[in-house]
C-alpha cells in the first residue's frame, strides 16, 4: 500500500480499498483529485522554502505524520508575509485559508493563540500555522491576503478580545456591540449576566 493510501486509510478506512485511478466517489469524470502528498520530507522542503522567503519567522515545528498533520508556530508580526508566501510560492501553493480560530490559555504569558489552517489544492495537503499574543497585543490582519479572514478575525475579536491591526471593519459579529466581556475566554463567568438579545437583522453585522 502506498504512503498516500496509508494516510487515506487513517482518515477514512474504505478509501484505501478504492481504485483511485477511477477517482473518489463524487469526483466528476476527468477531474481526479490530487493524491495526498506523502508527508515524510514534505515539511522539510516547505520549511526550507518558507525560511528563504521569510527569514526568522518560524519559531517552532510540530509534526504528527501518522495523521498527516503539521503545525508551525511563527512570530505574530510575520503572519502577513508568511501567508503571502504560502499562497504565492509555487513550491508551497497553499491557495486556501480554510479556517482561523482562537484559543485561550490563561496560565501562559502569551495567553491567546490564533490558529490558521491552510490547504493546497494542487497537492491535497494542509498546514496549520499558530501564533501567540499576550493580553492587549494585536495581530496584523490577514484580510488583505485572504479576504475570508475578515469574518474569522471579527469572531476572534468578539469572543476573545484579540484585536487585529489594519482590519477594515473590526467590531463584534456575534454579541451585541455593548456586550461586556468576551465569552470564550476561560475566565469568563459561566452564569449568564443578562438575557441575550442578538441582532435584529443581517444588516446589523454586515
């Protein structure tokens, strides 16, 4: 069994038994999905390319090759050049930002973590990029590189209180504008403070 099939088998057992030359179920004829790139060695090549494009940006690397998962931690101020390199360099080709979410670790000095998930369509590969900031520190907005980041950044700002410098419309997206606090922080009270009345129409958040 090939390395690609072994990884597919971990994610979806029947996938390893399919004839991939015929394309996975639901794939139109003639539009075969790219095989999952074997993970071994791929991250080293990507790090070499990324370090050449943005020297000193990467702080730490974490690998789980048995699950085809890779994380890199970067300096917060490097997120825009790193994301631009991931998108534009043909050896990286991470053309999609799939997700961006926040996490809170109140015992850390840099308590907030932003996690970006990028996807390469041409190589059927994903990469997670993390950065950490302390209370009151801002993160450069990624909306100029990946426009869909604008909504995710508003959600993190709303629920964690992390500001994004340069964001074109940084305001709450789920909670009312006058809401006190940020509900996904670990130190946020579990008991409700008042009845929640959300937005009256979609115009309130657009």
